[in-house]
């Protein structure tokens, strides 16, 4: 289905730049990876019997790892589409 010419996201009719697309892909990937990291890191910590500060540290590490790696992959994928 074609996009209408008066699309509200870009009222001037210009498309976002390649850098903007890459940045948005990176941020979207980081958010999705971070949310996944919260779920998986929390589950792994609870399963290992961690509580309190140890659980928070484990979950934080998992969030940073999964958010960073998925963000990089999404940014690269958006860069390839430019």
C-alpha cells in the first residue's frame, strides 16, 4: 500500500536522513534488548537463588549486554537499508 503524500510524520515531505534512521534503529534495538534482558536476567537470578543487590547486579549486567548487542544489530540493519 503506498504511503500518502501528506504523511503527518514529515510535513515538509522530506525523508529522515540515513543517520536518523540508524540512530532510531539503535535506540529501538536497545529498548527491545533491554526489556528482554530484564525478563531473562531476573529469571536467571531468581533461578540461581539471588536476592537483593546480587539480583540487581545480575539483572543490570544482562540488560546492558542484551540491550547493547541487539541495539548494534538493529543499527547495522538500518544502515544496510539506507
